[in-house]
C-alpha cells in the first residue's frame, strides 16, 4: 500500500464512508482504489487527485504525501 491509499483510507474513515462510497459519490472507478491498495498503482491522474482532495477539503500535496495537514 502507498501513502496515497493510506491517506484516502484515513480520510474516508474520518468521514464515516468506505472507499467504494467515495468512488460512487465522485464518479470514479472503484478499480482505482483497489489498484492503489494492492500496490498495482502508485499515483492518480491529476483530475482524479483533485476530485478526491476537494471532496475531503485537503490539498493535492497532502493527499499525495508531499505535505502535512
């Protein structure tokens, strides 16, 4: 797992939703999260990262592990 998946997972838990629900609400593929969790993918397209960061009210830099909150 990557820091990206870990941060998404923690943010989902804090909001009381599952990563699957996040994907449904944002209209993104569940496979993206599954691939991050399994280590098959280590990053996201810029638009997807922006959607997720905006949803949680964090910066893309935080989501990607470049910044602390």
